């Protein structure tokens, strides 16, 4: 069974689409963008990032692979909505930039470095 990336990650993971210059003042404090962006796992459904929780942080219950992929998608969509970028629109470069920033925010929230948007 072949694992596919989440559809929102398609432009982000496309090496032929360049990532626009990042304005470092928009990067949450304590977050290394390159660690965040490089940390996806091609062996799991949705290519969920390794830093995305594999269990419920309150109850400790482990997520199944597809449940985790679904939760990741919902969280990423929530942040893109807050950015007024959902549904994703624009060129591949604009989509890649929006997802890159949303991933930084999601990582920041999960690591308790910033508040949820």
C-alpha cells in the first residue's frame, strides 16, 4: 500500500517550486523552520510530520495512522483558515509559502511556544 502526502502538502513538498524568502520576524520564537519543514515521514499516510503528536496529549490514547493523518489535516486547515488562505489559492509558490507558515504555527502550538490561532 502506497502512502500519499496530504493534498495540502503537494506544492509544499514539490522541489521544483521555490519557497519564497521567509521574513524572519514572522517565524515564532524558538522555532527552527528547517527542522519543522524537513520532518515529514513518507512511510505514514498523509506524510504526517514526526513532531505531530501520535497520541492524545490529555488521555495518552495512541492515534492510529489514519486518525493521526486526519487530525493533522484538520489542524493545518484550521490555521490556514485563520490566515484567510483556506481553501488554498494562488500560484504554487503562494500555496507553498502559506503551508510553510501554517506548519511553523502548528509546530509552535504543539510545542507550547505560542497560543493557538
